[in-house]
């Protein structure tokens, strides 16, 4: 599904990532973990096309997408969410999700201005699909509320609904549990599993270890910009280097 | 028929009935200007209110449309109905080309760049004397005609201009409520989020920049053919700022707001004539008050203000 090979990222004189390689299998939930400053978000920003790496390649479905802009990646089936949710605050919750269906529709400037019959039926389809995703994430009752006025937890769900509307093959989530209470986190865990059950590959950066150990099929551990370990949650929990990185070396 | 359409038809009926209420003459001429300014404000609002991109050079596109139409008809004897779309296509194409490098800039830098763009166009109108007549202007521009009907009186021009203006209001309302309108507002609120959802923000901004230039150009052509005389003074930096004021006073991201802003800024100076030398002070003070008390513009500001007043009164009784 997703293959990352030899990614190095240098900011000024600082090496944020050094020769990171891994591959993600279709249908897995993969967690990317590591202490603060390990380079997790940088890695996400590179994979999702927001940064361009200093060297290395990103392959999506065996196609080299290195250096492609985010909008191109979305059309190739990869979407992401943000740590500090990025909602369209001036629009309603429903409209936010409808924007997610932009790539699923094609009416141009002229057709939209003239409200051609096909652009009108397209608009109806967009609305129906958007409502479906609101229902999937359990925030249907907020459809007509302005997105800038909903709680952080609901905003997180909205951002996920909006990303799912793109009908991606793979979704990257940057710390989806950050800022959520324990009840919301539990709901999020079930939601992520339901997303996987739709056949969507999930990759998440996360600090909440309970969540990660609970739902991830595989884990990738970064430390100081390098890949430290890779494996099942069980293997990672028993990995001495990982324990050392998190708790400090006992020697 | 939906509510938006009923609202629009009501608005259109109201506008088209105005000539019956007026005896014609001077005020009619002012209302022709309200129509032209409404088109310009709507064009700029698409860019500023929806896409969130500023332009301090839109008077330049307005002028370019006016001059292209004026020169093609007055100097080369073209039919205005041919000159107008050609001018619009040229201005749109030019804006598209300028838009690509310029819309990479954000905020103050974009303001500066568009300011420069407007000034360059203004200087061009002034200096290419062989084509434009320079500072003394271009005269002898023919009126628009349909068959034997020539739009040569204030009343006829009112209907001509407002047919275009109402058509433009309808089209832009449709656009604003479509997937494109949503994408524009999305880019405005969070460009990066719009991009990760598959919206090509850069291309979309350039397209809207070009569209708003095309609207300005059409307004310019109509202006040239109703006035029959144009000079660079109408297309300078001051006018770009006035357009911006119309959009902000009326309400960012509101099509009807653009009409209100244009109407207010066009009519107010006329009514303030009575105050003689103090008119400009009153005018300035009113604009300041409006921005202070109705920062979201007239369209949303008046209901906001009423709600606030009602709440205060309710509080007193409680």
C-alpha cells in the first residue's frame, strides 16, 4: 500500500529524519510512536506531501509520489487529519464534509454558475453522501451547526468524517486522541476499527499507548529521527531498545 | 422553486420597478452607477469575501475592459456586442497569467503586488496616448444598440445595466452555493486542509481571480458604452480602494451585501451634497461608525445590531 524508503529530512543544519524506511500493508492499522521530537509529524508531513523530503522516496500503490502536492495525493487515495484540527470554521458541519466530496464531483465554473441539471443532481449526491459520513462518525445531529462552534472532540470526529468523504484507500491521522477525554478516546478506538473494516488502511501517530496497543496491528518506533524498531505491539513492548528510549537506559 | 430563487425574483422585481417610482433624470443616472458598482463589488467579493484573497488593483481590470471596448468601437468601428466579450476574454486571460505568480503571495504582500498591478495599468492608460487619448480621455464611444433600439437615455441605460447586474447576481449566487463556492470558502478558512482533501487551491485562486477580472471588464465595457467618454481618472488607485470599501461595508462573502455596499457608497455622496463642504467629513464618519458597529457588514450587521438591542431591552425587564 504505502512504501517509504530512505527518507531523510534536513531543516537547516538539523537532521529531523535520517534514512527511514518501512512499508505498510493494506488493511492494517499501523501506529507510529516515539518520544517527543522523534520526527513523527515530520514523517507525516512528508508522506502527505506538505513537506518535500531532502532525499528518499514515497511509493503509494507502487507509484512513486515523492514531492507530489497534497491535492494530487488526495486524488490518488491518501488523506490525512491534523493534530490541531483544521476545520473550515465559517462553514456548517455538513458543508465541511461536503468539501471532502470535492474530488467526487466535477461541475466547473460555468456549470455551477448556470446551475445546470447535472450539477444540481451532483449537488444532491454530495449532500446525501456527506450525511452518510456524518452518521458513520455519529455527529449527524450537528449537521447544521457552524463548525467553529463545536467542541474539540466533535471537531476531531468531523475532521475524520471529512477525510473519509474523499473515499481514501489510506488515511493518516496525526495524534487523533490528543485533547480527547477517556470516553471520547474509547469511541475513537472503535471508530478507527470501523474505518479499517471499510477496507481503509490506517496510519496514526499517537502518544496514547493504551490506544495504540489496543488497536494497532503493527507499530513503527522512531527515535531521534531514526527508525528504532518495527513489529507487532507485543514485540515492541518487549523490545529492549524501545524500553530504553522511553524510560532511559538502565546502564 | 426554492427560497433563494424567490428572494432573487423579489429583489429583481423591486429593482426593475424603480424607474416607475422615479420621474427619471439625474437620480436615474446615479442608479446606473449603482448597477455598475454592484457588478464590480460582486466580482471583487468573490475574490476577497469567498476566496479570502485581496486585490487593490481591480480598478485596473475595470479600466482595461472599458478601454478595450472603447478603442475597438470608437477607433476601429467594431460592434459593442463583439467588443465586450473580446475585452472580457483578453482581461480574463491576462488576469489568469498574472494570477499564477501573484497569488503565491499572501496578505500584505498580495495587497502590494495587486496595488502595483493596478498602478501599472493606470499609467498605461495615461501614457499610451495614441491608443487611449491619454489624460484627456477617449470620446465618441458608441452606445450599445439592439436592432433599432439604442440605449442612449438614462432610463434605457438603467434597464441595460441592471439586466446585466441582475444576471450577474443570479450567476454568482449559484456559484457561491455550489461545490466551487464551498471550495473557495474552504481555501479561505484553511488552505492546507482544503489541499489535503484534493482541492487545487492555487489553481482555484487563479481561476477566481480571472473570473473576478472578467466581471470587472464587463462592467468596464458597459461603463464605456453608457458614458460614451472615458478617462484614466476613473480607473485609479482611489477607485480600487472605493471598491474594496463597498465589499467590506456590504459584507464579505455576501452577494446582496455587495449590492448594499455599492448602493450606499454611490448614493451617500449624492444625498450628502446638502451638507455642502461638510459632506466628506460626514461620509468618513459614517463609514468609520459602520465598520466599528457592524464589522460583519450591512447585510449581517443590521440583524446583529437589532439582536443586541433587543437583548439589552430584555435584560432590563428581567
